[in-house]
C-alpha cells in the first residue's frame, strides 16, 4: 500500500513539472531498502554473477572448443595462408583504390 502512495507523490510531482531524477532515485533506494527483503550490497553482485553463470554454462563447451581450435591454428601456422590470401600482394586488407566498392568490384 505504501508503494502506491510513493508512486502517487512522484506522479503528482511530475505533473507539476518537477525534474524527478533525484526524487525518483531516492524513492527507489528507499523501496529497495525497506520493502525489498534482500541485502542491498550483496544483491547486485550476486545477480550479475548468476546471470553470467547462467549464460556461460550452456556455451562453455563451445567457448573451450573455440579457444582450443584458435590455439591449434596459431601453433600450426595455418592462419597465415588465409591471411596472406585475404591481404593479397598489397600488404593491406582493404582495397587500395576507392573505386573498388562492394557493389562495383
């Protein structure tokens, strides 16, 4: 019930033309402190850690395989041949003249 009162006060201030950057932040901090039911300082770190873990856990084999494949390509030197083919004889990976655009090459 108290959150409705706080919201009504913020809405009334907004209709009067008050900039709500500081009052809204203060109300949000008070809401989190008194009505949140969780520790304030620990929750952002725990939330980030959980979301990062939830994202990386299913993709971990893919990340590991990609790192191993990249290291294998680097150690065997098989990266140099495609790089030389991409660069060509110019030593640059971009076209040397502006006339060679993707639509007109």
